[in-house]
C-alpha cells in the first residue's frame, strides 16, 4: 500500500536538504551519501573519516550552530566529524541499523532517550533514514532522523545536552473532496481519481468496524471523502503536492442501502477521532475487562521476572486474579479460533474480532460448550478462571493482538473512543454539520441536533 514513489530513497536525497548538518567536510560525506544511496536497499558511507585539511565551513546553517562562532582565530582547530548514515530495513529497529554500523548500544540509547520528547522509535519503520555525526571522542554531535520529506527529527549538541527538535517544512494544507462510484474495488476507484492508496487505506480504517472492504464492496457502492491535501513549498515559491493528509469526513453508501458517515472531531487539544453523526465513536468498544476480577496481579510490560521460570521476559498481557470458576467473557463479538491446551497458558480460548484483533484467554479451568469456528457475542461466557498451565494460582491471562502483534489491552481500552460527552455536543454538532456539508454539498439530508 505504501508503494508511492515518494518513498524511494533517490527522491529524498538532495544535498541541500541535508544542509542543516553544516559540518566541516560535509561535502565529502554527502558525496558518499549520494553515491551509496543509488543502490537499492542501501546501507553505506559508515564511519567516514574527515580529511585533516578540511577547512571550517562558513556556516550556512538555517538554524543556530550549537558551538559559539570562533572570531577569526589565526589557526582554527580542525573539527573531525564521523558520519554514520543509512536506512532502516524491513523489520529492523534503529538499534539494529546502527549496530550494523558499529555504533554502540549506549549511543543508540542516548539518541533514543534524547529524541523521545519529539519521536518514539517504536514507530520507526522500514525506509526511515538516519544520519549520525560524532566527534573524535565518539560523542554525538548531531543526529537526524528522516521519515519523509515533511517529517524530520534532529538532535544537536548544546554543551552537555542534546536538544531534540521536530523540523517541519512549510506545508500548505487545502481541503479537497473526492467522490465516486466503485466499479471494481475501492483502491482502483480512488486511484482513478488521482489519489494514492494511502488515502484509501485511511478511509477503509475509519469504517473498518462497519464495513469489510475486502469482501463486501459491490459495484455501484458510493464513497465521498473530504480530506486535506498537503503541498510542500520550496524556496523558489512554487509548490508540489506531497500527499493526502487527514480525512476530515467520509461517507460510504452501499447499493444495498446501508450507509456510513463519519467526521473527524478533536475532543481534546491535539487529540481527535472519528465519530458517527449521532456522536458515537466509529470504533466499537471492547469490554473493559473479560471478567469480574479481584485485582490485576500483573499488567502488560515488555520486561518482568517470570514468577516460575525466574527469567526476565516480557509479559504481553494482563493477569486478572479471580476465584477459580469465575466466568470469563468474550471482550467483543467474534469467532472462536482456538479452544484447547496451549503450552504454558494451559486451557486457552482465542477469539478473532473485527479489524484484525484477536483476544486470548489463558489458564482456564474448563470451557463451556464451545467449538472452533463458532461465533460468540460480547460478554458471552467462553471459559472459567483456573490455574492450568504455568500458573502460580487462579487467574486469567488475557492478551490482545492486532494483526498478529501484541497490543496493550489497557491502552486499547483507553484508545477505544468514548462517545461525545454532554458538554461537547453543541460544539460537535457545529463541526459535524460543517464537515458533512462540505463533504457532500448536494446531499438532501439535513442533520439536526436531534440526531444527538
Ligand atoms: Zn500472565
């Protein structure tokens, strides 16, 4: 889905865009950077020594240099910079990528910690590019992490501190609308209108709880999308379209008659989500917990000492302490994908839900009448608390995966959006009516506050 040309390395390269690294011998380094990057799958130019005869560059830096400017010293000291640069491969972390370049784990940690206020490396992905500049002692001088033309993060040394910054180019954002009728599938229809697969993907995500776009789309289905188009302004004054931004409003109307609309609403500063016209969140909520429990005996963590094996392992689920025999409920509607013994988890049930989610329930004492493939409703009893498998006492080990990857169930509950609250209803109604009007100016439908 993310196969746009914008992600090809060659287009991200221009030396000018790396100009913020105004360092001695930057020229030789960037030449190597470009040479190296012409190969596909790129990884190159690690640990480039800087020529000793390098003259200090008259700083063309667009932002202040960390070091004080030397006032015409007769013999300026030579600044040595060691560059490591490259691109994250599929499935690779920044730590692994830098390790390939012999950068120590301690430095990687220093980078990640310093950048945390502006960027969390857990969201790093293949194709992201980085460039590290170190001095002779191996200290970090500058670091740049680039996710796209409009998303860059930098670190710059200021004395003992590394200062993190998000570099945002001047983006012009305009609202635009696409609407169409599907003849084959949603991707083709949106693409035919000149937009990328990314927009289709975002659209499908909004309605993922209501419509299965891979199966239930029919020719004649209609879609409307109101979204932001982002343009990158370059210094010459011209601008270039760099891609779709946020979807502001969306509607999907099936030929069979069912229709779904959603609008984006910021319920808190910088935090928003998608809501139906009646103010309910498009995401369907799972139960807060799959049982009535006494306490959480172990929460989701990526590192803890296992009570039985004594090894430090991640605990990628929640342990709910409860009396043996306590009924366990399905957290949401779904289909049973597993019922049986599963190693250390003992008697286990797995349920597949919409939107790529799967919930697991372990250490059960017994099952009700339940078979694989059977569909279950939210809060239906799917087992009883026990201590089967590797367990110190009766508890439920509950975990949640999305597209095969562990997610923190407690965070998921927080993320599953609550409906628009009472005091925000008026504000929501105003935003909603404006967006729906812009989405489809010809719509006869009039949305009133009564819908709330
Ligand atoms: Zn557990």
